[in-house]
């Protein structure tokens, strides 16, 4: 594949092709003087008293090539890793314009130029190498302009598809709009399309290993079992469909047993992986000794772990199961589901208001709360943020102002997750506490 220098490389090769073709046709003797072949924007060409006879090649548009545009996609897998470098496939659109100073000179120049391109419908690889790496002195190219020296590294001659030159059609309206847009006077012009330029990235990619067998090999017949085909819309891989929490709660507490329902969950090596990207927390939990069946796996949320002796933080976690399913040679991850872990709060009742009707509470929170979490306590409809603290703690401080005496239902909110307050197992649901009595 070519690199980003390929577009300029194509223009340089076409310019060299026209220049060499005019020399071969001895056009200097026909015209009475030499002809300049340039690759400038038309508005950059001096007119008026200029006596230079010129052929100008102007790249006015680059468009995606329809046949190549989807080759190599998708370029990334589900994990976001690059698996291929799809080529940027472009068609280049040129205006070939002739400039003369006397009658018929522009027509003569345009005729010879169109004949040269007609006789060379494909740019041969050898011609590209010769144009971009001229063999005549200086062999190293050190006397060439800097931009031409850079084009030697374009790798244009090595791309998989050869470059083709095709006359294209632009009606009077299109040509008029184009010349008006470039703010230049119209001259005899022939549009051309050059296709296809393939520009490929050099970024590293993940390359899969070759397939050795299509499914397990039957030990008796020694034949491959082939692809596992099932008459079902469900995924053939382990999948979590639902997370069921105890007592129909909206969030689980540490110490609860959580049920993961789904399909194809049988196998071995089950591990529950919980991750909270905002807190940078990752927890791995193994299930009880009982062998899980294909539709349900149970996990106990531990009150403490090696990394979190005071319990892992409350919040919203991404949950996935890791297991070895069937004949898989390595563990497989299921889909992600959201698991909410709620905090719990306890305190001593009753409490008394201060003389200024303020109340300072230091309840016990389980698990410990962290400084990078948003922690608040709610008494009835009043919510107060915790006083700032510098290290994980189970006893944050809350100060309520202008609080009236009474009996309050209490909730602890950590990162938007509330402690359990309602019993959903009965109809209608009822409050189950805790409550705090505030005395005058």
C-alpha cells in the first residue's frame, strides 16, 4: 500500500508523463519554443503579458473509491483493539488546462496532452519508479526540490492495484461553477479521473492465528464436528439475562446472596468480576461450592476482602461472569450487567437538638465511605452532605441546621445509591427503617 505522500506522487508522475510525452513529440519545434508543464492552482498562474506556453494539471477533488471503501472494515474488535488497517481508497479528479499566447496554441497543447494520456491509460510501476526516483544524475536526487525528494518514499509503485487514467465528463454548468470558485479565467480544459490511490496506515494490529479445526474432533471418526448450529435466537455463548436481588430490593448489600440468571452458565471456574471505573475498583468473587446450573449462578457479596477489609465501596458496578464453558480452551466473559451495591447506616437513638436547633450526627456506615465519593445523609426530606474527610471512614460527620424535633426515616446516600428503607416483599410496600427520634 501507499502512504500519505501518494496523492502528491500521482500528480508528480502525471506531470513527468506529460513532460516526457511533449519532448517525445518534439513539440518545441512545432510551437517555436518550449512548453512548461506545471501542477498549480489556476489562480496562481500569471496571465496578461506572460508569454509562457503551459500545460497545467490541477487536482480539484479527491473522492472515496466506491469499490475499495469498505475493504478491511471493521477495523476494531469489541474491545476497541485495532485488528486491521483498512486502506483509504481515493479517486483523484484533475483538470488538464492548456495556456497559449497565440492563436491555436492552446488547442495544439491540449490535443497532444490528451493523446499522451490516451496512450497511457495505466501508470506502469516502472514508470512510477522512474518518475519518483530519476536514474539520471544526480542519482541520489539531492539536487531535486525537497518535496520531490520526499515523494521517493511514497511507495506508490508498490500498491496492490495499478493506477488508471480515465477521461471524465463535466458539463458547462459544472465547469463554469468550478472556474468561478477558483476565481480564474477559463481556458481550454479536459477533466480526468485517476483511480485508485490506496493509502494505508502503519499502525500495529492484532492478527488472529490460523484456524486448525472447525469444532472438536470426534475421537471415533476423527472428523471435525463443524459449526455448532442451534435453532434459537439466543446467543450460543454464556449470557446474563437478569440479576435477582434478595427481597425484591433495588440494590444489594454486602452479605447478600445475589442470583445471576441466564443461559449456558454451566461449566467451571466461575468468577464474578465487579468493576467501578470511576473509583478504580475491581473485585473478583468466587461462588459457593455448589455447582452452578446452566440457568443460574449464586454469589455471596463478601463483607470483607483482602483488598477491602472494611468492605468494598458502595456504588454502581459493571458485573460480568468469567467461566470455562463446554470445550472452550480458555475462560470466557459474559455480557455486562449493572449491579448496585447499597450502603447501610446504624446509629444510637434518640438524639437531642442543640440550643441553636442544630444536630450533629456521626452514624456508622457499612461499608466504609471514601473521600472521592459523594456521601449524604437524609432525615425525612432533608439531605445534608458529609463534612469533608481525608481517608476512608465508617463514621462520617453530618450537621443539620434548623431541624425540628420529630421521628425521621433515615437514608444514607453514597454516589447516588440509597441505603435500604422499603420492604418490597409485601403489597403495598412499607417502610422498614431505620428511624431516628430527634428530641428538643
